[in-house]
């Protein structure tokens, strides 16, 4: 039995109507909500950059790190926010406690930060030192004195959290 064109068209329409239709609008809504959820929760993770050249000392501190200016001190160089400002042997060989290049960089960072609310002023004076556990105290003292002279009054040290096992 041969089908006419109209019958063939009706047969195709009937076959296509029996397929399950998926509502893509609600699926897109779910994925959009999921993306916003993941993005908002990924921003809340507080961690400091950890270069492989710096072995941090261990601590049992419970406090999580704050978002501050980070000074990284390895065995060979001093970095501020990832930019090299001085080499450790040169700093150790200098007389005096103020490291000129470090002070200039910290002053530049301090002047470029805009304080919108008065209560955030103390937060703009926070600094974290990520120092290798083998650096001499003389170097650490010079960095702290330089930071204080650049008006960074709240200095913290980055440490690895000791596992309690």
C-alpha cells in the first residue's frame, strides 16, 4: 500500500511528536545558578602565593591569611607583590636598617591604594612577610624596619599550618 504525500507528512509529524521534548530554558537557568554559586564560593578562598623557593616555618595558628601586601623573601631575592626589588646578599652587605628599593616600592604601593572608607584605613597598612625559614634574623629585622618606615604598621608572618596528627 502506497502512502500519499499528505499521509507521509502526517506520519512524520506523529513520529516527531512522540519524542520527548526537553525544556532548555530551565536547564540554562540551573547552569547559570550553578556558575554563579561556584564563582562566588571560589572568591572566598584565602591563600597566599607560595613560591617553591620559600620554605615557610610551621605553626599551630588557627587564623586564616588576610589579603595584604605580600613581601616574599627567598634565599636570594626580595619580592614585593611578585616583583623583584632587591637581592639578599646586597641587602645583607649594606649598612643601616632601611632597604631603599624596598621602601620605594612600599611607598609606591601605599600611595596607589585608595582608601574609600575611614574604617578601611587600618587594613591598608597591613603587610605579610613570607620568609624562608633559613633567612637570617638581620635580614628580617631590616625588612621589618623598612616596612615600618613605609607606614605599614600591621606586619604578619606567613607560616604553614602544622598538621595535628
